[in-house]
C-alpha cells in the first residue's frame, strides 16, 4: 500500500516560516522524483517545487523562488518543503506527490493546510 502523509501545516503570520514534511511508504522512494503541489480555494492546482530522485536537481515555481526550499532524506523516506517569508497568497492545501522514475504513476497525499494571515 502506497502512502504519502503530509504534516507541518498550520496558521502563520505573514513573514513567518513553516516546514512541511511528507513521509512515504510502499514505494521505491530513493528512485522516485518528489514534488510539492498546492491548491488555493477557487484556484487551479499548481506545482510548487520538485526534486529528482537523488536530490541533485530541483525546480521551483517563480512565485516561491528564493523563499522555499525542497529537500529529501532518502534514508528516512521523507521529503521536506522549507518555507520562509510566507505571504497570504501562499495560503493553500499543500500536497505531496511521488513519481517513481521507472513507473508512470503519480501518487498523492491527502494534503496539509497552510494558512498565512494576520
């Protein structure tokens, strides 16, 4: 059974920081590209950040470059999203996504809510 479990969401003030975690099981984590997506109310889902299986390549949405950092710990089967200088427009449900590099299926977590508000 494949499971992706996000954690770390919550309510923060503008300018604050938060670290999201995604614990994976039931999949070949070390050979899976990992991504963070988010969906704000009434908006389309968007790709926030991605990281290659070995962690050597990352990519970010323009809106979060310089503020968010994606990383992974293959020994712990966990991917992280460190967020700083948070803005109200970052408010969304954040989803963890896994794509095994040799198997064309995307797996999704249930999401964790991040609310940035005064």
